[in-house]
C-alpha cells in the first residue's frame, strides 16, 4: 500500500536563481520522476502533485505532476536569461549555473540525487552532491539556511493542516519552512483551513492551496513510496480493499480470533 511519506527536492528560495519561478519550473521539467521511481525505488512508488496522499479527500484530483520535458526546461532557462558557455554550462551575468544538492545519509536520497545530477547536466546545470549525517545536516545547513537545494522527505499526514511547513511565518531556525516559501495567497488559505469546520469548504481551501503550491514549484515532488506492510494472517478485521487512508486506518477494529490468541507472560 502507499506509504505515508514523500521525497522531494526543495529550493532555498532566498538564494538566487531559485527565487525565479522559471528556474524552478525548468528544473521540475528537467527531472524524470519515473526514472527515480524505477531506478531507486524499484517501481515501488508513484508520481504525486500535492503533499497529500492520493485518493484521500485532500488530494486534488485535477492536479497533474510536471512532465519530463527537457525542451520546455531549456526554453524556460533561456527566458530566464541563461545562455550556454564554451563548456556547455549555462551562465547568467557571467556566473555559471552550479549548485550543491545536500541530503542526509540515506541511500535512496543519495541515489535520487545522482539521477537528478545527470539529468540537469544534460540541460547545462552543474550539480554537486553532499550527503551529511543528520545532526549536522540540521544544525549546520537547515537551521542556518546555508544551502541551495535539499533532498528530504515529509510525511503525508491524514490531517490536511500544513501551516507549519508552508506559512511564511514559520521560517525561524528550528521551524519547518526552512526553504523560505512566502506566498500571501497560500498564507491566507492555510489560515482559513485552520478555522474552517465545514469539511467540504475545508476541502475547497486545501485544493486551492495545493494548486498554488504546484504552480509555484518551491519543491519538486520526486516520489511517494509504497510501504510494504506485512500483517500476520491470524489478524482479522482488516478492511478490504485497503482504503486510501492506509491499511492502519481502522486498526482499532483489528482482532485475533480466540483460538489463535496466545497468552502473554508479563513481567510484574
């Protein structure tokens, strides 16, 4: 079943040229997400277009992920003022388009970075990769804002409220909007979503939020992975087919039939 998290590439929106939406979209078109799903996750993943679990009511069914389209990527970068130098690397104002992707020491994320590095080289962007152990990753780079691009993961929560991640007020060290995303329309929607009790109106609000987020491309959704859940055949009460909210959605109703129960010896 679909797991509860997704992997993304996130831009530091306070660093040039990532403040330019054309550059972010170009990189989104230049990355082949299916290649990452097949090559890194052995096909056990799906391409997503919002930070909500596909199939749940918060996931906006009208949104489509960015396609793999290197020609579109090149055109957007040209429009943003980049031209190729003698080495085949894009330049703007005499500065080569080069940056470092940092990630924590996680094999899947490191492999994803390598695939992305190769695709971006093809359109003239020079990428280096650095994998750092978690504690210094957070203290030296995330909390200080001293990074260009990260590959990380977020949870696909069942609660649609993502104020902590995307609201412009959540950018202090230790807070979750470390990429510096700031969109007044999104801020307003996230505030409305928190105070709206009517589920249908809430759904409209969060669908509008994810539409704006996809258009802004502050992050690139790389993959939502499948969690391979193994459950002992003695357990009954599991909903079939598995609901979009996940296999654990109704776990309070699971039980083991009496003949199969084993007594536990507890240490008193």
